[in-house]
C-alpha cells in the first residue's frame, strides 16, 4: 500500500494532572474510512482536536504525505487539506443551504455577492454527493437531521480537502437519516478522500469503515479490519476485556510450564 496521507506517532497530550493521550499512533490512507472508537474519556475527541489544530499535542510527530508537519492551529490543518465536521455542525438555522455552505467563504464579483455562482456550485456539489434536499434555497432549520449533517459535510469539501474528520455524524439520527449519512461517507471514500470517523455506534462502524482503531484510557488498544473483526472483539478492546483475557491466558500458560511470565519462551 502507498504511504499514508496522514500519519501520527508518539502523540501525547496532558491537561493538568490528566494524561489524555499517551504515545498514540494513527495512520490513514486515501480512499479509506478509519473508525476511531472507545469509551467516554478514551481520548478520541482529544486526538481529533490534535489533528484539527484545535489542541496541539505536547509531544509526538505528525507526517503529511510522508513529510513532518506542525499543526499548531486550525488554519494549519486547513492549509494542509484537513477538514473537520464537529458534532454540533455549526450551521446557521436562519440561512438557506447556499448561505451555510459559503458562510465565511462567500464568492464575490465586482465587490458584490455572486449569488448565482454560489447557487449553481452548491447544486452541483450536493448532486455529486447524491444529497437529496428540496431546494438549496430552503432554510437549514427546515431540513431533517440527516440532511443537516449532509450539508455540514458538503461544506467541508469546498476547500478540496484530502482528509475529513467526522465527529459522531449519525448521533441522534433515525434509521433512514443514518443510512443517508453512511451513504455519503461511502461517497467520500469513493472520491479518494481519507475519512476518520468517530462513532459510538458499532453497527454504523461495521457498515462503513475499512479499519477500526480503538483507544482506551488515552492509549492505542487495538486495530482491526472492520470486515474481519466481530463486534464482540471490538467491544472487548474498548472495555479492556481483550487485554485481560490475554493476560489470563499468559498466566495459565506460565503456571502450566512452572515458569515466570517474564522469562523468554
């Protein structure tokens, strides 16, 4: 496989007395969906903030397309080609879809808003992503949860990113709306983007991810091919039961051999 578009190694982050991340590693490749899972407090959101430049790591290395980079602020991440869609979406309910897509990055002509160009480009973008909404001129407040999520994801693509970070994109969505968002994530993958997906829903993870990376207590706790690992194995890694089971097996083998667990085999 080619080199990862984004590679993290030795990432550590402390908040006062709390060690949020300890020596974390993560690679993601183009055209791949990597699910980042773990219990509350596992370090998922902290790691996403490190990548997005919101909360830079204390130590560790980040490589972009094989070269070391420094992501000290959100603008650094954006400049590289990293887009983040947070759980709150940050949409303006009083604006229409076009207004939300181009909020803060409006297109102008002769010093005036180029509404025609923005509407045309918004329609083309949403159509290319198979996002179904009644009109690009409908206020976002009138959209369903799944449609709002799709608009937020579409907005992140305007800067032509190579990596998209999605924080709980299907949280609080119904079955049909969740299916729409998962289809959109699959579309991003087919377009060659690297997607890092945070989710507590393992069914969604199994449906759309290529690889599952588990964090537990701020550390790497397991890496699985999504199509090969069972949901039970992933849950065991999340809870620490997998490590405990391995430790028990080692202890039984040591007792059976009459040796010390620290002795080489």
